[in-house]
């Protein structure tokens, strides 16, 4: 049910039956406003996607808009999967990170961590992030964070996040353009290519790592790299995502190398969906093999083969693939005895 | 599955997956000996109901009598529901409050909190409760109580408790006679009316709040009002009950008003059954709207529509409705991934 991409199954097996805190990192980048670059949301309303996703995961309701975020082709948000698991095998708690949201989620009682971080600009024009400051905020959060459950699952909702993740990895001088996934089945290469070219054009030869990240990354990537370094292997953490979380790890890797530092990573893992792991248009394994530290990475053997719902079948055809920590949510469900059938039925129920 | 009566779903959603202490407040009032006033138990043995309910919730056995409390029509106690959830998604722990029991439950190992409180007299003759003392004991208990789980569910088993609750609310000068539920489908209005009239006749114009409560209330109502004030929003608590728990809140409300005090109530909620929430003969919403503080109140969308057991079908016809924290137990089950179907099957199994 859970398969290794890199490493052994032991880390994940040791978490079987344990409660996890599900943490969702939310951010807006104006990159998402580039026409056609993402299908993670409703055209003209894409900035609302992380807000709506977090409202739905926490409460089962979307409050900042009438309908849950759907892509133009009608691919429903992976938040449906994350919420389904919350109903079937509840997380210990859900916590949210506001890493620069246009619209705050309308939720009481759930912990919303705030850091005074603004939405970032389009990488086509230079993202204009104070990357050192955002990174530092991540480090401090990691150093002071006390996990109240046995481990942490860290997901994200950042529209256009695969594009900024690709720009980041390439900006950090990795030759990995072919390794990046997108929420589209047919990745809009012209638009992406053009955005990427514009983004990279702002990098000057003498730019240091923070200068580069400040131009081509997003707040989620930078903050979470700091967060992981701040946690310093003291808390078990599963990065719930695909190529975006791989880019977070590439930043961690680069910073460790730069500082001549090392970090224990025995408590650090990544878990994504089967749709990402088996995607022919991206290659998360190659990205992870660039890391200088050992990492356990997994995917969950879940698809919608038990469903005949046309909107869900689109996932199996390569649309959407990952997001809102869906891969980590499925992992948590499987580790707590929930079947593929139950999850499928619960997701179908949301769409009924 | 869990629906708001007043307020938003957020409080309850934030408790999803968390362990709770299930606390059961047990008390006898001689009001229950008035012929025909309650069907919460076996005629002539009604005083045993809280004892048997607590034995069954804790151990699955009724020890102080051969058969589990059934009403004359054969409506089984809601303790079956509370116990079913304990088997399917166990509470963190079960604790009992002896607020004046005729017969102590025969249980080892479970925490039974005692306060040297005697069963109260019939309100038809004046309940003769030292209300200030019982209230003070509640306050002190709340101030010193340390919840070992993430929140507290507080249920009750007090035969004739809806009658004393009604007398209390009216005695506190609310015009709410039509708002009160009873364990009967056909509320025995003559008997209740007469008991109520007698109870209220003992109140003198100059009686202060404790004098009034001492005549028309019961120990559960008075103690729990003090308990809630003593907790002072420091512990998350869900009052698991219907109109009786609403009357507890009316006492809290009156005392706060009297003292010119205020209390944060963000961690205080109520959860009852669908049978109470949809009862046409009572109106818990109107009772809760009398409060001067904000409150989140919910009901659980559970009935016995999946069962064909004739004794359980009586619930859907309006008998029994609530008690032994059934509404809060169902909430806890739902928050921990248990389905309506599983709970129904487990309750049926007890009756097989």
C-alpha cells in the first residue's frame, strides 16, 4: 500500500498506528496569475485555492467561496482526499501556516501560525521575496516548534507551486527541467518555458543563494527549508508532496553544502501520490538522488480505479496528481487501517 | 454527521481525532418516585437507573440488578449508545461523579469522584438541597480538576431530570415551559404540570437564587453549574445532554448576571441527540438563546433508521431521546471515524 521510492519501508512502518499532526503550508505567489500556468483553482479566483483548501480540510466547508476549488476541466482539489482521511482516521490535529495568503481562511479554533509574510510577486518579474528573512522565520519556527503528536505531516497548497519549484531547482544550478510535475496532464510547456526563462533572466552571476531564492522561489519553499533545518531531526516529519517538496529538500541540501554543515535526516521523509511517482512527465526520484543526505521517500499505492466518477477518473489520467498533502494523507489513512475502498467512497460522497 | 444548533462547526471539528474523558454525573432525586413522571427505568426500581447506567458504560455489565434498565414500554436506556461508542472508539477514560446516589455503582478501578452529597427530595415537597454548598463543591471541583485527555464530555443520568430542569428554568423566572423535553414521547403533562405547580408553590418572593435552586432543582444541575464556573474556560468541555444541560447553562447564566461577572465560553459547548434537536415537544434552541454568553451547540445526525429492532425504533418515534451523554458519545464516535452503521450494529448486539 505504501511503496518506497528511495530507502526502506522501515521509517514509515514504525509510524503505523501513531497519531500525527497534519500541517498545511499555505501561500500565494502572483506567478499563479499568469494565464494558463496552473489549473489549481477557478480561473480568476486561483489566489483563493489555499484558503478554500484549508477551510475544507478543517471544517468540511468552503467559506470564502460557494464551491470548492475545481480546475477548468472539473478536476476536484486533492483537498477532498485529505479531508476524507480526516473523517476516516482523524489526524491528531490540523495546523495551518500562513506563508503569505491573499485571503485568510475563515476558521476558528484551529491553530493558524502567522509570520507576517506577504504573498510573493510573479517570478516572471522577480518574486521580490526577502528570502533570508523568510528562511530565518522558518528556522526559528522549527527550533521552537513542539509537536503534540508523534510525528508531523507537512503538506502545502500553493497555486503555480510546481513552476516556482522548477525555477528554484534550476536557479540553484541543477539540470532538472525534465524532472518537474505540474497539476496539468498536458503541461503547458510554452507558458512554463517562457515564465521560467523570464524568471531565470533576473538571476545575476554573483547572486548568492538568498538573492536567487528571492527572485525565483516562493515563500513555501524557502520557509519550509528553514523549518526543516530548525527542527534538526528532533521531530519526525513526513513532507507530503511531490516535486515541490523535493525542491524544498534541494534548498536544504544547498544551504548545508554552503555552510559546510551536516544534519541528521533519519527522522525526515517524503511521501507523495502514485500519480506523481508514476508520472512520465516528471521524475521525483532523480530529484531526490541529487541530495547529499540520505532520505526515505515513498508513494501511496492509491488511485481511483475503484471509482467510476468521471471527475475522479481524471486523476488516473494524469490530472492534478498531488497537493494539499494528499500523498501524506493517504499514507496516514493506510497506516491507520483505512482501506482504499473507504477513502474512495468518502471522496465520492463529497462529490455526490 | 454533526450539525450546529447554534454557532459554527469549528469547535467540534477542532476536536476531531482527539481523546476525551467521558464523565458521567449521577444523581437521584425523589421526584422520580412520583408515579408516572419518568420512564427512565423499571417501575419501583427507578432510583437504580444511574447506578446501572454507570455500571454498564464502564464494564458492559449491570451489577446492581439483573437486567439493564428498560422503560415499561421496553425502551432501552441510552447507555447502550454510550457503551457502544466506548467499544468502537474508546474514550480516554470514564470517570463518575456521585452527586447523591441511593446505591453506589459496583465498579473497581474507574475513578468515582465523591462529594458527600445526598440524594435530593422530591421537588413536589421542596427538594431540600443545600444549594449553595452543592454549588460550591462544584466550583471547587472545577478549579482543581485536571483533565488528562484533550477535552471533557460531561453526561448525566438523573431520573426525572427533565422535570427538575424545567422547574429550575421556570423557577429562575424564564417563561419556557414549552421548551422542555422528557424521556416520554407523550409527555405526561398532568403529572408533570401538577409536580411543577407544587414545586413552584414553595418559592417565596424573597428567595435568593440558592434558595430557589434548593427547592426546585436537583444536585446534578446545581453542581455542574458550579463545575463549569470553576473550570473557567481552562478545559474544553462538551455538555452531553439536552434540556437538562441547557438548564445547567441557565443557572450559570443567572449566577454570572447576579455577580456582574463574565466568563469566557470559547471552550464550552453542548451536544445532544437528533431526537432532542428535532423534538417538536421541546425547544432546546430557544433555551440556549436565553444565554447572555456565546455558546456552540450541536446535535449528532444519528437515528435508528438502519435498524429494524422494535425497541430501537421507539427512539425514532420519540421515546427516550437522550441521556447518559448519548449525544456527546455519538459525537465522539463520529469525530473518531465510527460510522452510523457500526454504532447501530453494536447497539443491536447488546439487545440480541
